[in-house]
C-alpha cells in the first residue's frame, strides 16, 4: 500500500524578513529539522523560486502547525 503524499510550496520571495533568503540550503535545513522534531517525516528541497516540502498527507495538519510557528505561512 502506498502512502498519500502532499507537497507544500513556499515562495522564497515571500518569506519573512528575518530569514536569509540568499541561503536557501540553510533555510531548508532549518525547516526540515523543525518538522522532524515535530515528528513529521519530510523531504524539503530548493526549486529556485520556492521551497518544496513533501510529506505524508496524514501529517499535513501537524506540518502546518510547525510552519505557522516558524512564520512561514
């Protein structure tokens, strides 16, 4: 049985000012760490203009809570 996945995309240009947009790899690492600490299995990547976050759909609500805490959404 395959697990349903969800992709969240966050526009890098719309990230809060306190984040260093010039270093997407650092931002991605921080996001992945926060999500994993929240018990969320995720894969984040930088796709030039946005950050792509793939995660199990069953963990979407928990992921959104973490992203809100990080002020990303």
